[in-house]
């Protein structure tokens, strides 16, 4: 089992990011993680992780676009 950022497995991080990005609020995302993900995580922690992971994806996308433009 490979642990990633914050000591979470990649699969758990994927679930946290999904909940944070798709719930109407980070508080609701925390409730989803408690019920569906069977884990306690604060709404603030979900917010921090979701925003950071989103920024990382955005940076990667921008790098890929620049590479494609460069040929």
C-alpha cells in the first residue's frame, strides 16, 4: 500500500478530492466521507486537500499545453 500526501492512500485522496469537488459544500463533503467513505475528516481539511490537488492538476495541465505548443 503506497501512502501519498498527508498519509492517505491514492484511492482515499481520490475520494476526498471527488467529495470536495462535487458536494455543494466542504461540510457536506465531510458528511459524505463519514457516511460513504467511513472516515472522519474535517471540512477544512477536505477544502485544503481539494484546493491543493486542484492547483496541482491545473499546473500539470498548463505544463502539458506548453509542451504541446512547443512540439
